């Protein structure tokens, strides 16, 4: 059976015929852990296969556990330097090897950094000459902006976005505030994605609903879900395709994409929920989707197909790939998983091996 393949055209997110007659297969590589850490959570991968994220010393859900930024390359994981605070996290990397994130205290929920105490600084770790983990571990981070916050995205021109009180843009050494609550990504064309919080009149609470936007050459484009309440964009590629998550009145959420502001629901693996976390230059989207058993699985969307990455790997997996958090143009995918009855979670990178056997 021919596999579906994704292509981006003037008309939007479309499906086509795959060059290979069989679906892609992957080999799983465990990223390992920093010393004394129980969990490894990768957040991004660039086209040089350099991976960043954070390792946690506490178990999942332990609010007292600390996290530390790391960089991984060719089987070696190293910590990144901080500005003296105990916690740090690397949240983005461009193809030059520049890394962004924060240094400070984090509030952790489940397997991830869910919220940030913005009383600590947003930082960037500039690229090192030979781009080795050992060199990166000695690089002193650069503080961004006049106040504290977090850096969430960086493009190949070294423009950085994030949140310091409100959304900001840091470019060519200059800090500018944006008229939005939070910016989460920027592409090489300067398009910025993010969201504002607005009051939820249905339950009488403020700051609970995320209204996504795309800022394109000075024009505001609302990223709305069809038949949904609100949406949160997560990533934008060089073509301007945006991936994120739409939230509905029934309490469910679905991974989605916007092309030119046009919404498309990507669906689930048979369960109620899914979320998109990243996409590459070709528009291939990754994230997590709920199966019929109610469990989240790392997945990939190709056209109309939702592919469980657990079913796309060679050999045996001692555990579950729970969520994919990044993908590069070589189809290398990072994320995290867990082993039943074991402490902590593991970070992984999936290396494509070509089509599977028929």
C-alpha cells in the first residue's frame, strides 16, 4: 500500500503520493541523562542534529526537583552553564547552534516544565566555534532584556522572541516589546507566533483562554479554530505554516495547522485529544495523540494520516514513546517516553532508516 506524504502548496496543507512505497522506519536512540538526574526532556533539534532540553533531578510531578539545561550531540550530553541560579532550561536552538531558554526557578507539572517563575532572566547561549557539547558546557549565557522572563524561540538570523512581562523581540542587540502577551516562535522571514490571554466569561475568570495569532509584516492574523473556543500555536516554519493545538467546548483538544490563517484539524489516534508541538521545513508535524486506550503516544502527521511513532521503530522498545517535541528537515525526531514502573522518563531521538519491509 502506498504511504501518504505531505506537501505544502499555494493552496494549503495537502496530501500527495510518497516517493517510497512503504512508510518510514526509525531507530530509537536514548539521549541518556546528566549526573544525578532522573528525567531527560528534549525540547528542540536543529538541522545539524544538535538537541537541547532539560534534565530533572526530581521525579515527575515533584515540584521540589530542579531542572538543568543540556545540549546533546553524537551521543554526548552536557550541561549548559547558568548565571548562578539552580534551575535552567534550553527551549530552542537554531541551525547556527545558538540556544535560548531561561535561568531560574520553574514550576513542574507531570513530565514537563509547565509554568515559569518570571522573576529570573531569559538567556541565550551563543553558538560555539566547533559546536561540541564540551565547548557549549563552558559557554557563559547572555542575559536578554531589561527585566526577567523566558526566551522561547530563535531563528537563523538570531532574532529571539519570548515573554518578559509581555511578548518581546530581541534582534541585533536591541530589545523591543510587542503588543501581545507571549511570543513562542519566529521564522527566518520574521513572522512571529504567540497568543494573548482573554477573560473567559463563561466561567467568570480572567487569563484562562489563549487566543493565538500570527504577526506577519506588521499585520495581525488571528489563528482561530473552526468550531473551537481558542487555540495555542506552537511552531512556525519558513513557509509560514503554523502548528499548534485547538481547544473545544466539550473539553477536548486537537492538533492542528494554519496555512495563511486557514485552519485544519489533524485528528487523533482514536482518542479524544492530541497536540502538535513542532514541524519542519517541509511541514511535517509531530506531537502527541491519544489512542482508544486513553494513553498518549508520540506521533507524526503526514497528510491525512496520524502515525503512532511507537509502531514505526525498528526492534523492541522497553517502554512507551509518549510525546514528540521536535523534528528537523532530515526527519530526525526528538521527544520523551517512559518505562512502566520505572522512575523518571527518558529522552529519545528517532533516526530515520528508510521504508519498512512489506
